[in-house]
C-alpha cells in the first residue's frame, strides 16, 4: 500500500505518543492534516502510539495515512517514541505531542531544512515557558542547568522532542536499544547537523499534562543517570573535601587547646570522607560496566 500520489514524493512519518488524549486528538489531526497538505513534495503518514490510554477511540474516517499502535498498558512516552520510530516507514520522521503544543505550521520549514538546506535534523526550540506553572519552570530550568554541567551533551532548556529527522539519524537512534531511555540525551548523543527553529510556548489545546511531579522527577533522574557519571565524581570530590577539612581541623587542634572530643570528631570526619572517596572509586568501575551494558554503538 502506498500513500503517495507521485512516486517522487517523500514520506514524512508523524509520530504521536498519546496517553489519554481523546479530547484533543480530532483537533490535532485536523490541524496537522491542514499543515501537511501545504508541504510540497511530501506526503505525511500519521502514527498514533496509544500508550495505554483508557479512552482512545479511532477518531478518523478511513484514512490510509493513519495507523494506530496500541500498547497493552502505559509504558511511557519514551517507549511510545521508540515504537513509533520502529514502525515508521517515512524518509523523514517527526515527533509531535498530541496536545498541539508543537506548532504544526513549523512542519513545512522543518521539511525545507532537512530536504534542501543540508541539515539532518530540524528541531523546535521553545524559547519561553509562558503560562507554565512557575514551580515547574523553576525546577525544569534548574534541572537543565545541572544536567548541562554534568553531561557535556547539548540538552538545554527548550530543546525538546519536536523535531524532524532524516533516515540516517532515525536509524542511528534505533541502534540505541537501551531500555531506560532519555530521548533528549539520545538526540544529542547520536550527533548530526541540527537546525533550531524557535517557537513560543503554546498552551495545551485540551486536557491536562500527563506529567506529575514524581513522574517528572523520575524522568529527570533517568536523564541524569543515563548520560552522566558526574554524580559519582561529585561524591568523590565531596569526600576529598571532607578529608582535607578534617586534616586542617586536626592541625588547628594541635596549635590551640581543644578537647579530645574535637579530635574524635576530626577522626570521624576523616573516615567518613575516606569512605565516600572509596565509594566513588568503586562507583567509577560500576558505572563503566553500566555504560557498557547499554551496548551503545562505538
Ligand atoms: N504521553 C505519553 N505517555 C505518557 C505521558 C505522556 O504518550 O505516559 C504523551 C502525551 O499524550 C503527549 C506527550 O506525551 O502527547 C506530551 O505529554 P504532555 O503534554 O502531558 O507533557 P507536557 O507538555 O506537560 O510536558
Ligand atoms: Mg504538552
């Protein structure tokens, strides 16, 4: 079966992870169909990944461009994105959230960038967080600052999943078969020339965010531990600092009169620091093994 009218057309696979998005999907489908019809030289297929929704109905009239993949339960957005890529047949693949927070109008520019401007990927860069809960904004910004220092990968605030990639980049991502996935890290890890297109934050068209605080926290930790061994180094540094402080305190205690309790505290501090250092050294070996177990391509 082909969805092309003209054999020379490219196929763009639009991958949409959906978790209880019944209220917004018809609007999404109509807005993205309109945007897709304005792209010359390409046709779009829709891959809706139903990530264990309780309410998702097949909302379209028979449209051969549309496919549904249904999970047996909620496995999370990362699993949905991976399943989407595995099943996408397009020359280009693009991830879009179902809630219309990713402006469909950008699809045309993205296609132009990957088809004619020599980029492998064209990604949306959300330049503000207007309308978002301020606590979430603060926590997200802090996290991206932290992970930026820890990972040496390009995972800044606003650089999300909304992006169109060519086949080479898509296949490279599929080569990373690790179970604990953090797509923002994976995009950056595989490399490739990426063009960034800025867009303003848009409110969700309907429904609520599917991420509560604990889910977001777990996701943030996933990102940190999937791509960085820096926390182990930090522990080692803290242990070393504690040891040095305890030695300085002991020297100070030898110069002025202090109680024997003071020396005991110094000794306990020294041993605690030493233990942290040993844990960090052990951690270095363990994390090497952990990273090897992911069997990422060399
Ligand atoms: N999503 C999913 N599985 C989940 C959580 C979210 O497939 O377990 C989908 C959701 O349906 C949406 C996209 O991921 O299409 C982004 O979710 P959401 O809009 O809730 O995230 P936010 O914009 O608040 O970060
Ligand atoms: Mg959203």
